[in-house]
């Protein structure tokens, strides 16, 4: 007989409006209800003057974004309106304006944080379904057997050019894959991984000019790589312990 998954132990969501500000390490754990159970969601709202690049379903691309929401949903999540769902969760959390919304069936409450020289990373990981990016084309897409998503959120204290923001996504992805390989996961990621990199808008940090590079051998790219690598390795090790 199948049993329902245990309800995650998370605090109740405070009444709206609720907006957290401050460094990424101070992201706040709230809760939302889905399928009659309460599920955690991580909220970080640096506020105006922040630019982000993301592959998220809500708020993806490059632009001014004031918040990030990483919501845990039940295994087998079947809603066909994830963008509308995430927008509703943001409103319930008191989040205003444009932002980034991510979803995962991985345990958001077990997020892992790491920092390096001012760069911060928070990673949530579920790797029940994982593999290599390039696989033979057999003409069919197979449905995943278990939920698996690695969500990576990076915060920097310095502005980046558009090109450097894109480069930062690549650097974070490389660091995640390095962590998986070192753990023996035999994979480059999961089919639904997402990345978000946030930095100050140009002109908001004492007139500092945007950094032009974020590759792994640039100053800030190296810091991104080390922070993401540590957070991803810790999160993915815990996921492997859960699922094997």
C-alpha cells in the first residue's frame, strides 16, 4: 500500500507582505500548501538595483529582478501552469515586482550555502533522475522515474556585464558538474536543473564599472566556481545518500 510522503517540517508562512533583504545566506524559509500538505519555499529578496540572469520558468533571461523564490512541490507535481503557480506563491509571500521563480521536488529546507571572497551560492539538489547532457537520439523522450532538480542560486557584490552574466551561468554549471563527477554520480546534471546569478545593477556600487569576465579563471568567476562547487557537492552528496 502506498503511503503519502511525510509533511515537511517547516514554519507557517507569515502574513503578506513579507520581503527579506540582505545577503543570500539570510534567505528565509517560508511555506505554501499543495495537495493538502505544507511545503517549504526559500525566499531571497535583495530588492531594487539588482540584475539577474536565470534559466528559471518564471523571470528567466536577463534583467532587473527584485527577488528569487525556490518552491518545493510534491513528487509527481502535475500542474500545467507552473508560471501562474509561482506568481501566486510570490504574491502570497508579499513579493512585488519582477522576480525569479524556481520549483523542485528536492528538499528545499536542506539547502546548502557556501561563500568565497564575496561570492555566495545556495544549492538545492535532488538527483534521483540524472545523466549526461549528450545522449544518443532514440527518437523518444522518457519520463523521469523520480523527481530530480539541482537549483543553483549565486549572488555577487559587484556588477557584471551581460556577457559576464552569461559566462557566470556557464561557470556555475561547470562547477556543479565537477562536484557530481567527484562524487561518482556518473552524470553532468539532471534534465531540469536551473541557475540564477544575481549582482548589483551598474552604477549602484560606488560607480564601479561592471566586471567583463566571469569565466573560471577570472577573479569573480573563480570565486563563483569555488562557492558553487562546495555548495553543490554538499547538496548532491546528501541527495545521493537519500536516493543512491
